[in-house]
């Protein structure tokens, strides 16, 4: 699954276009490397999202195409929040 779609489906970012803009603006890194919106997410990847001064790091647990709001948080595990 593409990183921009993953961020939207997992509800880490509200809209896919916002996720694409975040990737293009170098705010998204996977396993320590800045990625483009087309990066293919794999289970076990560590995603770092920078929101201004804050940074959220999560580990990918699943890459389900469609998930309800209640199950969205089961797609990732929060490693750190700064």
C-alpha cells in the first residue's frame, strides 16, 4: 500500500492530499529515510511524521485497504511522541 493511502486509511492524517503534500514537503520518513507518496509501506516499517515542532513515530502492524474508525488504531503502534 502506498504511504499516502496508508496515512489516510490509518487516520494518522485526515486526507490523502494532505498526506501527499506532507511527503512532498519532506515531513514523512520511513526507517530513517524521507519518502515520496508512492513509497510502498510494509509491515514492520517505522514511520516518522513531523507536525511542525512535534514528531510522531509509529510502527506499521497491518496494511488493510479498508478499515473502520474503531479498528484504524490497530494498524499501527505508537513508538514515541515528541
